[in-house]
């Protein structure tokens, strides 16, 4: 191996390590969002919370973009893509999950919502006829799902089918997330902040009128805890998370990026242990190991078999 080849391999490994670190950060940001949402909806209705979340996050990203001396795209075609991405990645899934969780247990909702990589994998096979089955990624999907079952607790699926319509709503939201990950490849030529900000602004523009009609937010009296939770949700779990998400779509790909759906469950469990005094079940540690194995299988770069 020549010196230049060795340098290139080292650079590639370093770059991949950075992407994995960002994936872990994204998992932590989205894993913590459940706590923020729980605090927020105590005194802020779900639609208003989601509308404020998207608008505040979008405004933060616009400020960052302008601070860097850049500007959002001005062509109508790009904004049409932003609007479609907003429907897939925020408006539809956020609303469906918020509605469904009024009757579906959190554990079951987490399991159903963690299946995004499965749908990405299946949709990729369905719409890319020339693509061969990637057994490594298929194994990763299966291992991640098994790990989620063990982390959350097998008993959590005991209520599957009891509330069929809300459960199907969560599945539909998960499919929407998967479609958003695949559609996100349309933005690989843009700075990741552009689709993140554009889609959030479009989502807020759709959700704000709905919130005004449904919740009449001017009549609300949110608590300080709910307001702080909303700000944390918008700033960290949405603005920062979306910027990382769109970067990873271009580097790790849709399947690798959506493996964060598996990872955020262990992060959510860890947050529960640290701040809510929750405890892991005896099988959860095995589940965590399976999650790590599954994510590794889905995110490791392809080996270069070219010989010199």
C-alpha cells in the first residue's frame, strides 16, 4: 500500500467516525425529545406545540444561515421540494403520532415508530429494481428490531391490535418518515441547513393556521416548564437535529441515517434512568447490544475490494 493510499484510507476512516458521532448525537437529541414533548403538552395542546416547534426551529436555522452570509434558495422549484419534504417529515408524522399517543402506550408507540429503517430498506428494494439485496443491511434491520423489542420490553407488544386505528396511524407516520429519508436525497447538492430550514418553515406555515383554528392559542396559559420544554424541543431536538439529519442523508444514506430510530430508544431509556428514576429490565442490556450491532451493520461503509 502506497503512502497516498494509506493517507486516503485514514482520512476515510476519520470521516466515517465523524458521521457516526453525529448519528449518536442525533439519537440523543431525538431521544430527549420525548421528555420535552411530555413536559410541553402538559399545558400546550399538541398541534400548537408542533406548530411552534417547527416555526421556532426554522427561524433559528434561518438566523444561522444569514449569520454565515448565505441565503435560502429563491427558486419556486426548490421550495416545492421543501414543501413536500415538510409534509413527509414533520406535518403528517408529527400530527399522527401526537393524535395516536392519546390512546397507545408509549412503549408500543416507540416500537412502531422505531421501524423506519425497515420501511426505508423495503422501499429502496421496491423502487430500485436493479439494486441487489444487501444481506448486511437486512441483518442490521432485523437485529435492530429485535434489540428494540428487548429494550422496551416484549410485554409492550401485548396491546398490539387493541387500538388498531391509532396503531395504524403510528405505522403510517413511520412510513412517512421513511419516505422523507428517501426523498431527502434530492437535497444532497445543498448545504444541509437549507432543506432543514426550508422544510421547517413550510411545515410551520401549514401547521400555524391549523393551530389557530383548533387550539386558539391566544386563550392558553402555558406553564414555564412547558415553555422551556418547547424552546429546548425547537432549538436542540429540531433545529440542530434537522441540520445533522440532512447532512447524514448525504453521507450515510437513508438506511444508515434512519438507523437513528433504533438508537434513540436506548438514549430515551438512559434519559429515563438519569432523570426519571426508571430502571432497565433484565433483557434490556441484551437489547442494547443488538441495537449497536444492527446500527453497525447498517452504517459501516462498503469495503473496497479493488486490488492494486
